[in-house]
C-alpha cells in the first residue's frame, strides 16, 4: 500500500466516523401571536415558503390619476434612494455568490524565477562561490472539508442577507411610492384650497366694490367698507401663502422623482377624487405582503446561521493540501518529466488557545440573533399598528365627512340668509362678514377631510404591503 493510499484511507475513515454534521441551531421563524382578523381573537402566523410572496402591483393606479401614475413611475426609476437600495442588493448578491465559492477548492498557479550567488567558506578562511538559477511553475490546491457545516452556515447567512436586501429594496420602493402619493394629494388639497379662496376673494371683491358705491352715495358708513376691505385682504393673503405651499410641494415631488427642483411644473388640478376602497386582508396576509416584515424575518435567519459559523470555530479544521509543478535550474528543462514535483496530504488544525475569544464570538452571535428577533417582532407590531390605524380611521373620516358636509351646507345657507337680510336692512354688515367667514371655513374643513381620506387610503395601501 502506497503512502498516498494510506492517507486517503485514513481520511475516508475519519469522514465516516465523524460525518458531515451541521453545528449550531437550525432556523425557526420567531412566532408572533396575531389576531385572526383585525380587532378580534388570535392566531399564529407562519412564514410562507419561497416563491409564494405576492406579486408587486401598481396600487397607485387605483386612483385613476394619470399625473400621479407618471410621477410615481418616474420616482421608481430615477429616485436616488432607490438607486442606493439597488446597489445594496447587487452587493448582497455578489457576496452571496462569493460565499458559495467556498464549497470548492482554491487552486493557484504561480511562476517564479530566481538567480542567486552562494559563497562556501573554507577552513583557511578562503572559499568558493557558486552562481545558480532556479525556475519554478508551482500549482497549489487547498480544500477545507466542511465537516461541521461552517461553510454551509456561511452560505445560509449570505443567502438570507441577499433576500433581506431584495425585500429591503421592495420596502423602500413601497415607501417611496407612498410618499409620492401622500405629497401629491397634499398638493391637490392645496390646489383645492386655493380654488376655494379664489372664489372667496372674487366674492369679497364684488362686495367691496358694491359697498364703495354705497358709501360714495352716503348709504353706509365707512366702518362697513373697512370691514369688507379687511376680509378681502385676509382672503387674498391666505391665497398667496398657499402659493408658497404649492411651490414647496412641487419641488418635493421633483426631488422624489430624482430631478432637480428648478423649473418643476405640475398642472393645477383643484379636484379631489373619492378615496378608493381598499379590501382588507387578515393579519397573516398583511405580514406575507409587507416587504419590511419579510426583510426583518430574513435578517433573523441570517443571524441564526452566524451562530452556527461561530460554533464551528470550536471544532477541528480538516483540509487537504496538494501542490505540484515544475522545478528546474535550467530553463530549457523546466517542463521535462525530470522537473516534475508534487506533494499531497491532509492538514488538521485544532484550536487550543483562544477559547475565551471563541466563546465571546459565539456569545456575540447569539446576542445579534436576539436583537434581530426583537427587531422582527417590533416590525410586526408596527405593521399591525399601522394597519389598525388606517382601518379604524376610514369609518371615522366617513362620519366626519358627512358631518362636515352638513356644516358646509348650513354655513352656505346662513350666508345667503344674512346677505338677503342685510340687503333688506334687517342686520348689520358684520353679520354678513361672520356668515361668509363661517362658510369659507366650513368649505375648507370639508376639503381637509377629503384630503385626509386620500392620505389614509395611501397609508392603508402601504400598511397592506401595497397589494389588494
């Protein structure tokens, strides 16, 4: 039996005796007790298998607004935060691919040429010198056997982090689309408010001009004219202030879309549509749909795998080393059979010192897993809070809208009555001023409720993971 055969036989026996055992805890999804439906009794959510995640849908198209669609799609393509998230995903993919390469042996090829002069000392102090050349073309191979699953755990961690980066990018895209939609509806609310104030300015301007004629004829005092002028100026000032709000919102949308704010234009549109109905899923579906929850869960899996990596460091490391190539003092004979050299053998390394360091490294990995688990559970709780807030806000805002519509109708009627009574000489102009001011406030309050309904619908789309 040759030496090589004995080495291979011993190595095979060692493999059979030990087996390839994965050390460290196997991953389990942290359980979070959730209600079976919102605001009712509970159920436990389990992570779905790979490939069962929901398809990404363009939820913003439910609003049927071409301008909103164009802005969001531009933001998803050119937003710089999303560009950074895409780069992080590419980084995670590259690291995952590089980690999988640890399954294979490393092979290196080298070329070396050396010329040296050596002096040999004689007994009398003299000596000879020798000049020689040496040429080498070495090939080395090194392969560490993954007996304890260290490499497998490293790959498991890298793949989980790659998936977390992918879901993180999806979560960022969802948040970005939501922020664009929220900003867009805030802009439309400003346009609607500006339209209301424009009508108020027009109405007050006509009233002021009429009072000027009446005052010139001596029919009214200067006090009524001063009041009319004050109301006109205050409405005009408020409208001008909203012009500044509009500029800021348009610039914000430009930046979200990855453009410079200078010269940005969005057409004025004072209409506020009805908020679309968002079908509400059960809590388990919400967690399956939300990319931030899926990203947090994958970070827990990565941290769990790192415990296995730290645990494997306590065990012996077994590797196979091999080298070969050509070694000759004569360049002409470098690749001849006589110049061929090789070596083969196993290498076993057992950690003797540094046990405290290894224990602390494993303790740190365990603590990192506990941190990731707590972050995951907090993400779940936050997602449920966001969904509950939006779901419960919808019927409240519907009742608020109904009440505000009644208030606006009553204020408009009161203004008409006070105007007729003033024209009949039954009340003072102050009553008209108060009634018109109340009408304006009621209209703007109704506008604010409608804008809030749109904002809440966007929040619910985001809370549900952007799907329906």
